[in-house]
């Protein structure tokens, strides 16, 4: 079964330069995923790969640049590396056994703890340590092979420590087993709509096909909702706005789920006794941020002339001439508020560290971001006291039907 990238656990490898991160990634994946060299700083940008790894299943593996890559260019690489923490579900800290834990390693461990990211500390190159034990003064870094490191600073007490050799393969299978154990411990089954459906329910999905619709397919939230309806043995009827009145004359659905852009038309067609919501609002609940975004929607009415608003899109699609993020939403917000708002825009993995200058963030539904990254962005907004709302909830609010559209969760 093909699982989208946003639904796969993200396992990221961190550490100092030349600790053997890339070699270990290649050993774990059994592929030449990352370029390997004795030259420090070979990995310059994060490398991501979706794959199936036994016994882990479908995952995203991320290799990162060294966190002690000094210099102006190195600082930029470190910044990119630390951004990966925002999407990391499990962290693997790779330490060179011949060097031991560095300050940067311990700083990373503190970051893992602060973010509550499960982590494993891997002491790599232990094949070299084995040779050193023949000397009169063996290195104290790791003296117990294939089990744990004997020297365990207090910063590691919540993590798992392993000795491995990317070169010989020793300990690599044990690392994968430990990763699998953490994945199973943190696995939780979540649904967008399936847990609210019973066999025989009728659900109408309103999917407008306009200039912004991708050619030959429907977008991911629509695909996912349709699939969950089928999994629940409910009947899903897909239509455009124009066909909705005649369908409602023939069927009384449990839910009508619409693309948010059609809210202003659909709300006039669907009777009050039928629950109406949108794909974006379902995604807000699915990503665990519904309550925060409901509060954020109210900020739209409080915007004033000159206020700065960030509109952030999680995917990197080619923007159309009438793009929702850069054209429609700014126009709707200006029309609704009657104010001259100053808009900034970000796309894909781009999201500013400092967002304190914004009065509001309007974010997409986040279907292309994993739950960890979406929650990281919302957490960042909370920490800097910036309200945040997603596209669909903003549109519902401006159409005066946010309360009705969120009734499904009451």
C-alpha cells in the first residue's frame, strides 16, 4: 500500500561532522542514499527519502549536515539541520566513538527532550574502538559492545544508547529493532472522518473543478476523505456545486463536505438540518489543532490598516493566476475587513523562525506536512503570541458559518 509522505514517521539522523551519519543512513537503508566521504561537511543539505524498511515499514529517512560545521556557510547548513527537528518523529544522534560526546551533541539531546522527541544515541565507528582496546589505556567512551555505552551523562537518561559500526554492519539491525519498538510505542490510529461514519451513511463531497484544480486528479484531502468513506462502507457522492441541488433532492446525506472556496454558494444550498463542513476543517481536527485555529479565526475581524498577515502554504505546487493563497485569500480578507492589510507569503518547507511581527498567520490545511511539523508551526505561533487559522476556517468565518461548519466536532 502506498502511503503519502505526510503520513509516514520521519526518522532524522543528527550529529557532528564526520561522525558517520551518512554512512549509517546508508547502512540502515541498505542504499547509497547519502554521499559518503572522509572530508568533513560532505552533507550540505538535508537529504530526505521515503522508503520501506523492515521491520519499520513505510518511513521517511532524513540525513542532515553536521551541527558543528563552523563558518558562514556552515551556519546556514546548521540552521537547515535544526529546522528538520520541526518534522522529526524520532531522532538518531550519531556520535563518533573515537571522539565521544561533544557539546553540540549534548545541546541536541536537550533539544530532543525539550521538544519531547523520542531519540536514540548511537556511538558509531566502534570497530575502531575495538582496536584501541588493545592499547594500555582504552578509550572510556564505549566499553560494552552491542549493548550500551558505559559512560552515560545525565543528559542521556531518557534516551537509548547503542554501539554500532556503519562499516562492518555491527549493531545496525539492533538499531532498526529499537527504532521499530519506538514506532510501535508511539503508533496511534487516527481518522479524518471514518470514525464518524457507519455503514450505509451517505456523504456528499463537493469538489469544484476550476483553474486551480490539478489536472486529472483530486487533491490529497479529498482523496483521503473519499477513501475513508469507502473504508467505512458509506456511500460517497462526488459532485461540483452545480449538481448539488439535484443530488440533495434525491438523497439526504449525513454530511456534506465541501472545498472551502465554495462555502459561500454551498451554504445557501444545504439545508440547516444537514451537517456541513469542509475538507480544511476536517484536516484541522486531524492534525490536532482545531481549537487553536477556531480561536485564531476571530482575529480576522480585529485586523487594522497596516497589519502584517503571513499566508503560509505547506506544499510547493505551481501557483495559478487565481491562486487561493496569494490571490483569493488576500482579496477576501481585505474585502471582509475593509482594511489595507500587508501580506507576506511562504511555501513548502519555508516558515520563518521569527513571526512576532505578524498579527495573524493563515495556514493551509497542511495535508503535505506531517503532524509533527504542523504542530511545530502552531506551537511556534503560540510561543510568539501570534494567532493562526487555516484557509478553510478563515473562509468559513468570513462567510459567517464557522460555527455551523465545526458542529461536526461538537
